[in-house]
């Protein structure tokens, strides 16, 4: 009877098992220390812990034997996972044999040392958990361990030699960490080890094999060996008798490696079936002779990203003929090997031995151009399953491709990747490939209308035809029976999608890419049926409609969290309803629409959020809701219809790296809480109505790369501390009311590329220390600073992300917007429209990388720096409307790329230096310099460079006023004066008569005035009588 009960217990398993109370309590403590995401461990509340998710108990003893909490990570960021702390209560699970916590998130945590006390562990998987620190040596005490996986973490230090004590270990994976030093030779004690994975993205021999790898020869059971970025390999690898898979990736192997490994010395010559030698430095054709000799049983060969010298010469046959000696070869990958058309033209198909076995061929990222590649492929294989020719330069018609592949792959082809070529022609019937699962024709030259009566292959899972020139109308019929389709991308074509009003697609898409297709004018109703998408891009899709509420609800209800949502550049309106902050979103782009109302709170859980160019009117609810947000890294609220002050709630957003509030009608002062954004790299407050000064709290934002506060009403002096920001590359404060002198600390901005302080009230001298702007003295390459990067920290991992800057600058007399590559190439100083005085500092000549210099509309005096020609990169120079004098420096002719020059309205003199460049400018570039002469001005120069006014014809009347007339008039005056007054002075009778005349004149005037006054009194203010009296008096 006992035996019957025992058998029943074993058969029914865990259904009737109740776990041990102490172990249940240990699990609950473990759960309490965790942060649970997306419903993880939701079943851990019932009394019977053996029925909990991820738990397996012993049928006999009820002890917990297995704890499996593997995170479900999708698209690197989202999914179901746990984080927090691994609690020491797990020590109570003394009978635990299996522990899998892989693909969860424990950043900045160490692998707990107490795991070494779980002596019954057979299986331990902590991969992809973001553990840091060192591997605890206590793990070497797990004497029963057979499987250990610590890959894809951030573990540091050396690999502990104690791992060599794990005598039963069969699987060891330590890939992709940050180890350094020597791989301990004690690993040679693992005589039962079957699979070993070491290395990662290491450089400069960070991780080496100890003792020349002699210990490797002891691993006689080893069947799989993966080494990456480990450069000091020895021939000990050749002594592994059971090796089936060998991967030596990026191990700095060269042709010398071939010579040191004699094929007859290899112990694995019959066992080896998979060989990966990608990302090394092989060039000699001998490598393939070596490959064909070491094993005749190879089924998979990956030689990608090596430079094959023979592949572009007449020696291509000398190495490829060795490959064809491998009769069992099924997979051949030669990606990025600089293979050219000569590779295929030099070979006759009859020489291939593996035509019956080869099923996977990947020749992507080479330099093929000829259409002959396809008949060549059709002759070397009869059962092709996968063909990769991405990113070559193939000039071929699609019809010809289909013709040749239909012979060798009609009933076998599953994956066809032809993206990134110059394939032309229109789309034809591809349903002849009945097994086709992946079709990638993106980034080609396909054109014409898609036929209305040809459906896509029914087995397709991935269909990507983005960035072609296809047009026409797609209907329900094209997608009939495509129940397996999960990825659809038709973006950037001229296609219209017109489905039946109540059409229910047969598929559930994960990725929806319909950018720049014609989906409108109404919002696509068929999207309501899609419940599994994580990426959706329907931007610029001619939709003019109110976004239906069901769409916003769906974003909250999807089983898979949204990674990318882009509905920008449409004409979508309406108010976004508010929802709880349940889900997270990676990138949400709603810009360039007509959305209005308040910004909903649930969007705070985005990592990248673009709401620009809409009609949102209230940001307070979004910005000032309770709770700190650690997810939001990029926020663009520019070009909306906000009003009032910028909310002072930035303490909630300490992860922000990019913030754009420009053109949004904000007023008031810049909030001091912005100083809490210590990770901020780009801040745009351009074109608002902000007043006051720059808050001193912004000095805490030490990682700022760009600060744009232009076109506001800010005032006060430019603060000294702004020069302490060594990362600043773009500083734009133009169009404000800043005053005072330019602080000398501004010269400490050694990385500054663009300095715009124009249209202010700054005064004083331009500091001579301007020469310290060392970045301005360097030429800029086409790739410098095109993308700026920051680390996006999620609760799951740390991602390197990029963002793009933009700036409004005066360029060639017009305000233009620079962004991306154009902005990265520009180096500019604009101090125009201020009140700077004194001379232009000579030190400015050292800023040889300058592209644009504008010092116009100031009160600068003195001479133009004589060696200004050293600014060889200059394209725009404006020194107009100052008080500059002296000659135009001849060195100005040395700036050959100068396309804009304005020296007008100064006091320059002398001859304009002669050069093709300077004479090509309009005369307005030199006008209002009265003593300046020479072309293109009309004023001519005489010898010595002085000006000579042009001769004008003079009228006879005007010619009267000449020097002779003036001299005679002066002489006449002198003679007349002495004739009259000389006679009075020397003749007494004349003098008496003259003074008597004066007395009589005075008496006569007095009498007339008296009579006139009396008459005026009698007539009673008669103005007419007064006039008559005066007239006849």
C-alpha cells in the first residue's frame, strides 16, 4: 500500500505538495526585497508555494528544488522582469538544485556571496542581469555545479581561480563582461567541461590566456569553444580531440596563425563541424587551404569581415577552390570580405562539390555589382534556404533575380535579403516561393505600380520594402491568407492603403512601418484589430482626423509594451485622454499635429518624448505631478501654445539629457529648479518672453553641450560661472538685453564651436584671451559632433543614445536653421549689435578654424588685424558699421573660401587689395569708407593709394566761383573799407558831417515811434490803421 501511495505521489507531482513553511517564508522575504515589473510573481500569494510561478518542489520531501524567474526581455529594454535586491533568505533553500534569474535587472549590485552556501546547486544562470563587481570566490564551493552562466553582465576584475574547483562543471559561459588579467590556468582542472565561452569586446590584450593556454589541452571533453577578443592563442587548441564547434572571433589572428598550426597536428580533424573565424586579419588565400585540410566534415563556415586580397585579383580561384572541397558544407558566410565580381566570374559552376548540401549563403556587405551573381548562385546550390546579398551595389532587375532563384529555391527558400542595392523593376508575383518567410527588398530602386491581382507569399513573416519608388493601391487582397505576418514595413514609397471599412486582417503585427504612405484622410480603423504591436510608425501618412479614443486605450492595454510610437507629421487633432502611469514607452513622437489641451500624465513614462509643433496649452499637470521620473531622457515641448511661467517642477526629472521649450510663449523668469537637471546636455529656451537673468543654479548643469536662450528679454550681466562649463559647444544668448562687459571666464570654453552674443547691450573690450577658445583653432572633420550621445539608464540596462542639435544663426545676411551635420561643421563667433569698443584683439588671428566671424554694429576702432588672412577657413566676415580705420590688410586675399564680406560704414582708407576674391564682392561691401578706393568702388586710386575724385562737368555759372573771384572780392573789400573809413578818420569836416547825420537819424526814428504809439491808442487797436501809418510814415 505504501508503494502505491508513493507511485501516486510521483505521478501526480506537485499538485498535492505543500511546501515547507520556513522555505515559503524565505521566498516571501526574497519577493519583498524585489521590485516587480509587469505582473511578475503575481501568483506568489497562495498558501501552497510549490504551485507558485517558477517554483518546483520535490515530490518526496517537499523541499524547493528549482527557482526559475527568467525575465522576458524584448527589444533590449522592456518586458517582464524583476529588479531590486537578491535577499539572503535564499540561503534557507538548502536543497535548491536549480537557480535561474537570467535576463533580469540588478544594476550596481554584486553577485551575492551567500550563493556559495547552496551546496546542492547543479544549475546557476545569472546571465544578462547587469551585475557589477567581481565574481565571488565562494562560487568555487559549489562542488555539484554542472552549469554556470554569468555572461552579459558588467563583472570586473580577474576570473577567480577557485572556479577550477568545480570538477563536475560541464558548461561555463563568462562572455561579455569587463574582466582583465589572465584567464586562470586552474580552469584546466575542469576535465568534464564540454562548453566554454570566454571573451567579449576587449582591446589591448585586456584579457589573456594564462600560461600560453597549456591548460586548454587538459579539457579533453570540450566540444564547444568560443573565444572573442583574446589575442595570445597558442596551438594548444589543436589538442582538443572532441571539438565540434570552434569560434575564434576578433582574436587578432593573421596569416601567421595558419603557418603555426600544421593540419596534421590537429586532434579534432574529424570532429570539427562548425568554424567561425570572423573579424580577424586574414588576407592570404592559404587560410582556405588550411580550412579544407583541418576537417572534411565542416557544415558551417563563417569567415566574415576579413580582407581577402585574392578575392579581388586573379587568385580568387586559388582559395575558393579549397572551399568547394567541403562536401558537407551547409552554411557559408563571407560578409564584409571585399568580394567583387571577379570572385564569381572566375569560377565555372561545374567545379562545385557542395551544390547538393549548401543551403545558407551570406555575401552581404561586399562590392558585387554584376547580375551574374544570381545565375552563379543558382548553379552552386539546388536547395537554397537563405540568401543574403544586402548592401552590395547590385545593378539588376528584380525579374531576372526571381527567374534564376526559382530554379534553385522555388520550394526551399525561406529568407531572402537583398536590401541596400540598386535593384530596379516593379514588383512581380513572389507567391511562387511557397516557403518564403523573410523578404527584404528595402533601400533599392524598385518602381512602378504593384499589380492589383498578385497577393504576397502566404508564409511571409517579415515583409520589408521601405525606401523604394513603388506606387499604387494596396487592398485586402494583397494580404489574403498572410496569417503569419508579424513585421510589415512599406515606408517611404508612394503607396496608398485602401482596405475595406470593416476589414479584419488575418495577421497580428509586431512591427508596423507605414511612414509616408497614404493612409488617410481618416484614422486607419484596421489598427483597432492589432493587439500585439510594439513598434508603429504612421508618420506623414496624410491622416486628417481626430485620434480615436480606442487608440489611446490600446496603448494601455497591449500585452507587449510600446517601444516606438510615431504618428507625427499628420493633421491629427483632439485631446489626449489621461490614464494611469502603468506602461512605459521608449520613444513617443506626436509632433507636427494639431493635438491640444493639457499634456496627459501617462506620457511621463516615456524615455524619449516629442510633442513639438502642436497646440498643447497646459504643461503643469504633466510636469508637476507627484513622483520622480527616472525614465524621461529627451523631452521636446517646443512650438506649442503654453502661457505663463515655465513650471518650477524640474526636480522630478533628474534623468533629462535633452530639453526643448523653445517657441512656446512662456514668460517670467527661468525656474531655478532647472539647476537640478545635473545630467542635462542640451537646453533650448529660444524665442519666448523670458525675463530676468540666467539663474545661478544652472551652474550645476556641468554636462551642458548646448545652451540656447536667444530671442527673449533676459537681462543682467553674463555670469562668470558660465565659463566653468568645459563641455559647452554651443552658447546662444543673442537677442536679449544682457549688459556689461564680456567676462574673461568665457575664454575658458575650450570646446565652444558657436558663440552667439549678438543683439544685446554688451560693452567694453573684446577680451584678448579669446585665443584660448582652442576648439575654434582646429579644423572640423565631417564626422565631428554630428551626433551627441548620452547613456540612457533604464531599470533593465544602460543604452548609449544619440540626439541631434539645432541652432538659428545669421548666415550670409539671413537667419538660417542649422542642424545635424551642417551644425557640426560650423564654427562661429557673433558679437554683432552690441557696444564693444577699442581694437579688435590681434589674438583673434589664431582662431584658424573659424567659419564665420561677425563683429558688425559695434564701436570698434583701430585697424583690422594685419594677419587676419590666417583665418583660412573663414567663409563669412562682417566688420561693418564700426569706426575701423587704416588699410584693408593684404592678407585678406589669402582667404580663398570667403563668400560673404562686409566692411562698409567704417573709416577705412587706401586701395582695396587686388585679388579675384575681393573684387568679386559688390561695392556695397565697401561703401561709406570715404578714403577707400579701387575696384569694385567707382573711386579710382592714384599712385600711393590716395583717392582721386571723379571729374564732373561744371556749368558756366558755377565756374564763376573760382579762386580768382574769391581773391578779387577780398581785395575789393579791403580797398572800399579804407576809402570810406580812412576819409572819416583823417578829414575832420567829413567826420563832423558823418556824426551829425547819425544824430539826425536817431531823432527822426524817435519822433515817428512816439506818433505811431499815440495814433494806435486813439484808433483802438485797429490793425489796418496801424498798417497804413507804418506804410506812409
